[in-house]
C-alpha cells in the first residue's frame, strides 16, 4: 500500500531538512534519525533522487570529504551517502536600503553563491525607480544561468512596515507611504515569483 501524499511530502521535507542540517547520510542513518523503516526511508529517498533534489555518492571518491564525515564511524565498507544537489534550486533575496540595493543568490544547500550591490544615487528614490532597478538586477543575473527555471522566487526585505498583501504601509527612511511594491516589482519580472516582502 502506498504512502498517503501528505505523509510522503512531510517525510520528504524531514529528509531534506536532515540532509541540510546534518550533512551527507546513508539511507540507514536517515531511517534511524527519522524513526522509520529502511524500506520507507528507501522509498522517500528514491522519490527525492527522481526529483533531482538528492544524489548518491561514494565518500571515498569525493576529495575533501573523509569517509564517515557527519555520520557515525562504523566498521566495514562505508555506506553510500546521500546529499542535497546544490544546483537543484536557487533562491533570491533582496534588501532595499536608504543608500543601496542588495541582491543575493542562495542555492539548495543554503550556500550564498552570489551577491550584488548597487549604490543608489538619490536620497529618496521612488518606489517605481527601485522596483525597476531591482528587476534589472534580477533579470541580468537570471540571463547568465544555463537553466533560468532553477530560480524559485524572490523575497525582499524593506526598511518599513509591510502588510500581508505586500504593500509597504510606511518606510520612513525611504520616504514611502502606502506603496504596492510587491505588485509593482512583480509586473517588471517575467517568470520569477515575488513571494513576499
């Protein structure tokens, strides 16, 4: 009998979180960590491998990774390890400051891959100007990628009070009030979802 979808998704999230927080592990280690049977762990891992989120590797064949690193040392042949695939997804984060605009790119393992800073020429740039500048930064970066679809979205930090819809109610350091910034930015970005402010 197959695992219910909600339970499978929850277990997949637990495996991904464990590999992110602990590092490479074997299927047996994952089964012990998550308190599931080996067959259940194997089924979850197979699904994640097919989705391109996780890969198997031999720790002996990886330079710089000692056998047993991040896993208990046991006698006998080292188990095949599992790890997250960094290029499975990229996540964008932006920060709007009074004097500069910052964009960073984080991969599926949580590693910062790139960061960009653009100085702002005006003391109080308009929301439209900032939305266009940020959209240009994102578009320029995405155009360098062999697979733009690996970018899963953008979150933006702003120095102000934001409501749940993505409207900036007040940003005193920018001199902005009642600004639909998320919508403004989304209109300038094609194929990239602006998740939240």
